[in-house]
C-alpha cells in the first residue's frame, strides 16, 4: 500500500463537506478532555495550547461547518483558553513560591 495521504482535499478554495469533520472533532475533544483533566494536567503530557488552537483553526478554515460543529469548536477553544490561563497562573504561583538565593 502506498504511504500517500488518502484524505480528501478541498478543491482550489472550496471547503470540504461538514460530514467529513466529525472524526476530527471527536479526536480533538478526546485529546483536550484527557489533557485538561485534573490528573493529567501538569503531568507527563503538557498541553501545547498553541498547537491545539492551530488544529481548531485548520478545521474552521478547511470544512464547511454546520452550527453544531461550530459550537463544538467554540467550546474547545474556550476550554483551551481557560486551561492556558490556569497553567499561566500556576506557573506564576510556582515562581512566587520558589526560594530566592542570595547573590
């Protein structure tokens, strides 16, 4: 079997049909759910917010989404933004608690 990507591609500016995006949405929802759970946060798999935001934007730009799919992407973006804010606050707290060494 050839190693080429068999995913359908949009024709010159046209967007792909909404029926093809649900698998991608499920994947993003599952990954974000796993990575933002309390027991996974800050563990072995830090969440790369920028990467996942790019993935969401790529779906928005590539597919002709219906309202429910746009809503799912909005929820994912909001969850990522919330997680990024919490991660930043946790980082600031860790820095504030870090013992300072005398110079």
